[in-house]
C-alpha cells in the first residue's frame, strides 16, 4: 500500500481530511517539478535587478512556469504550521477536559454514592457518579491516543514526502533542513506526559487506591517474578494508558511531579574479564550483578547499591534483588573496600533499628564489599533511561515499569582516580563507540512472589495478549550494553543481538563484530536454534512489518487452542483506524495448531486445512520455560510406551504359539490383531519422543502433549479385548447348549 492510500485510510473522522498534511498535492508538485527538471541553485554571489532570471533545464523562462521549487517549499511550510496549530489546539482541549474532570472529583467523594450510581449525598449538594467519571476519563484517554496517531502519521508523511522530493529532485535537496526543523517544532518535541499523570490520578481516585505502609528497612530484599518485553515507540502511549487504568503512576520523592517518567542511571560493576557479564549471560546459578543506581538528571545524592542474584527456579530457589542506600560521598569508600560499617551500624542502633534489620544490613554490606575487592570490580557500563513506574505506593504486589529513551554508556577508558571518579561526567563528549541507543521501550511486569501465588490479574494478562508487547526472554540492559560496546572483550553474546531491529543501532556504535553475516541472519550457537524467539526476526527472515506481539492466539496455543485474537486491551481505543489490513486476516484462524498425532499421520484429518494456503501465525516472542527434568520426563514417557508395546507383542506371540498347537482359529486371529497394535505402540512412542524433543529444544509455545494418539491406541486395544470377550461368551454359551 502506498503511503498516500495509507494516509487516506487512517484519517480520523473526528478530525477530517483538512487537518492532515496534503500529501497528494505535495506529491503532484514533485511530479510536475521532476518533468521540468529544475537546475541546481546558482552559485553566483551577485545578482542584477534589471537582468531576467536564468532559464531552466528546458530553456524556458522560469517566470512563465506555474510550479516552481518555491511552490513546494511554501506548501510544506504551510502544512507544518497547520499540523502544529491543530495539535496544540487538541492538546489544549484535552487539558481543559481533564481540568473539568478534576474539578468534578473535588466536589464529593465517591464513598457517598451508591453502587447503582445514584447519589446519596445530602440534598442541595453535588456529587459525581463513578461510571460517569470513568467514561469521561476513557474518552480523554482515547482522544489523546487518537491525537498521537494523528501526530505520528503526519510526522511519517513529512519524512516520506521529503525523501521523495530529494530522490526525484537531487539538484535541490531539502530533507535534512526540514527534518531538523520538524524535530524542533512544538508538536513533535513537546512533552505531554502531564496528561498521563493527571489521568492516572483520576483513575486512582475512582479506584480509591490505598497507600501501603512504607518499608523503611535499612536493607531491602525483593523476591518476585519478572517478565520483560520490548515495546515499539508508536505503542508506548497505548501501553501507558492501558496500565494507568489499573495502577497509578508511581513518582519517586525526588520527582517534580511534572512528568510521568524519571531520569534513571545505573552503573554496573565488573572486572577486566567481564566475569559478572558472562555469569549473567550463562545464567550460572548464583551469578550476581552489582549496580549503583540514582534517580534524577542532576548529580547523584542518594545512591542505591543493588545486588541481583540469579537462581534457577527448578531448584526451589528464586532470584533475589537486595539493596541498601548510601550517600554519593560514600561510594568511593565502598568501591575501595573501606566502607565504615561499624560507624553506620552505631548510627542505626541510635535510630532504634531492630537487631534483625541491622544484622541483615551488615551481612549484605560485608558481602558486597568482599566481592568488590576479591573480584576487583570497577565501573564498567552505565544504563540511562526515562523510567515510568506504575505501582500503588509501597505495595509491590504488581509493579510495572516502562523504560524509554534507553541508552548504554561505556564506563571504561578514563582515570578512576582511585575510585573517586566512578561515573562519566555529564559534560564529557561521548564517542560513537562509547554509547549505544536501544530502539525500543522496555516494559517489565513484576509480580510479588509472596505466598507462592504468581497468577497475574486479568488486566495484566489482557495487556500481555494485546499484541503490543514483544517478550524478550531474560533480556538484560547491562548484557546488551557490554555486547554492543565491548565486542573485543566479550566471549559470547546474547541471542537477541541478531534481531533485525537492533542491527542499525549496534552498527552505529561500532559493534558490528558481534553481528552475524547479513546473508546468514544468525550467528553460531544457541541463536541458530532459538532464532524464532527474536521478536522481529533476522536479516534473512525480516518480520519488522509483520511481527505480532504476544497475542491471545499465543495464550490459546499454550492451552492447545487457537482462536480469535483477544480484544486489544478491552475497549480502550488503542486500535484506532488500523492500517494493517493484512493482520486482520489472522482472525480467520480457528484451527487447533497442536492438532495431535492424527494430523501428522493423516493430514486430511487436520483442522489446519480449514484455511488452506495460510501459515498459522504464532507470536514469535513467547517462551516456554524449560527445566532439566523435562528432558528426563520425555525419556521416561518414551520408555513406558515402549514397555507396553513389548508386553503386548509378547502376549500376542504367546497366544499365537499356543493357538497353533491347539488349532484354535480365533486365537490366531486374536494374536494377529494384537501384533500390529503393539507395533503401533512402539512407532507412536518413537515418533512422539522425537516430536516432543524438538518442541522442548526450540521452546515452541503450545501444548507438548498429544491428546488424540493415546485415545486411538487405547481404543484399538479396548476394541480387540471387547471382541475377544464377546466371542468367548458366545463360545461358552454354545458349549453349554451342547451339554
């Protein structure tokens, strides 16, 4: 589909065609100009006010030409002004609606309203209806998402038409100038995140969120389940809106409250061998990551010292994050191994901290100091991002964080001055091989593991199945930064490095050595096996335009069913005027992707044939978690099936031998009927073992059992036994008659 058609198909009825850039007219101007072939600009630095202008490339008087380069430039200028004015006016309207809704919420608390929505407030006073407030907030959210789509489609339109101009009129390039001008305009660079914060507060008032008690322990420990996803830039606002309807934006105490996100820095420690990097990459049991984190765009004041310890879940242990806080001036002492533990301990005793808190804090501090000294850890990599956190304050039951504008900065190559300098100064100019920018947002969904209940709320499941999240199993910002910025020092790289969407950013950071050959797509090792886990594919199999996030089809596949995709986060308006018509075809699939062994042996029985010519689409981002016992369980199942097949064949061989001696004709038929069934058991056992081993190896999402094969084989055995039972009854009856 050409962009002009795409633009026309995605015009919001609420705005009308006149609000958008006139792409068709700009395209027509370019077509006319390309026919006249205007010459390059005159380099002469003098002019004559009485001499006529030069002729064009066709020898025609330019004053007689109706369409000139100035026509195009004037039109694109006017369209930029039009789009900017319209965007700012819509933002003003949205803020006015929010202000009215906030004023309504101040009139009367919802506790005085009945569940049916009827007011129970005293006569003469005004109240607000909870359903009405939610509907109005949803309308505001939908208006904002519609506006963002309007901005994006116009922004893309300007890029497209300027690129087309420079391609068709190479003598008069203007794309670079106008793109820089475009990015400087208020409708593009404006930060409207205050709308997100205010909407979050409105929903929180309706939900009546209760603030939990703050944990003021000196040392804090977190045991939780974390899943990480990539989010496309165009979906960031949609995801934010989907979350804030259920969780408030959690602003740290250092935040000004003017934005929904905070500037977050994390400096990771490692040694010259990158021991911690390779431990985290290999997921070695007990592998740790140490980082120094602070919030805010200024110089660090309060620094969080955090240690993350990886444990394999199948061992019965869980990964844990532990942390404590220090002042910025105390960080060099910590890195030198001279942290004043006893002095701090005395201060904690004076403040009345419990002995258990003090012991836990001391143990954590001593262990971190010891590992820093023993492993000779130094600042190695820094991650920077704007973090939006969604959480009921001090309640970690469900916590969602979204990192945008993510970049990784190398902390190697400067004098640490005996650890007195432990991060780059913000005034230093970075070389291109010292910084890499991640092209997507990173969403983390964290569930508290208290009580062993890891079942997420329904809205979390709906978000996961919305198609906007691309799960990247065990993604690590630190690991990615080291792989991209230290290609000569790493011995191995993570599997997601070969994802096509990351390739350009890694090349711009001079990290091309870790990338696979473009003709091969993936590098050697695990990536060759798990390339289906790459959210957007490889250079060989590019799924950038067709990749789906984790969808309800994926969820159903894990249950053995594939049906229609789940609604896009309920009815939140996040799928306005979709231009991806080809994606709609996927809703036609109602077949079971896990069609069982019957579909393997008898393809005409497979329900996948209800829509021939289409390949079933599974989200490429789901990951089945594998424990070592799964491989052994597959082997045991294979041996059990094989064992029963051998038993059946032995029984049939024995019956056949005795029936030949006694001359029992039915016995021979009975034995011959059991023999192919026993052979079927053995063939089925081998086939299902290989089939399941392949699914385990590639972690294909969906069912790994066969619900039909055992029924077919078991039914055949029951049928033969039933026939034998009936014939024996008939034989006994005839024998009694003869007597």
